[in-house]
């Protein structure tokens, strides 16, 4: 583990999850839909919407990989 990785792990243990910046490319149409969700008040920011989408994806993946039991 790198020194930075070690520091992040220690900070996470002390303060909970630490936000990291992730950069990725998505089609313009998805960005428009994401912005619409935020504008309509479903989320306070695009970041919040993306975090929730990732949580749902992980939950569904775990449910499928454990035979339907979500945790």
C-alpha cells in the first residue's frame, strides 16, 4: 500500500468515509437526464445523484450474487 493510501485508510478510520474525486465520461444524453433529476429536486447535486446510483448498483449486484439476499 502506498503512503497516501495508508494515510487515507487511517483518516477514514478516524473520520468515516472520505470523499474522493472521480472523473469519467458519459454520453451527453445521460448528463442531461442527470441534470434534470437535480433540477426537479430529486437530489441536491449531480454528485449526490451519482453516489446514490452507485449505492443502488452495488446493492443490486450483491443481491444477485447472494441469491437474492441484499445486505
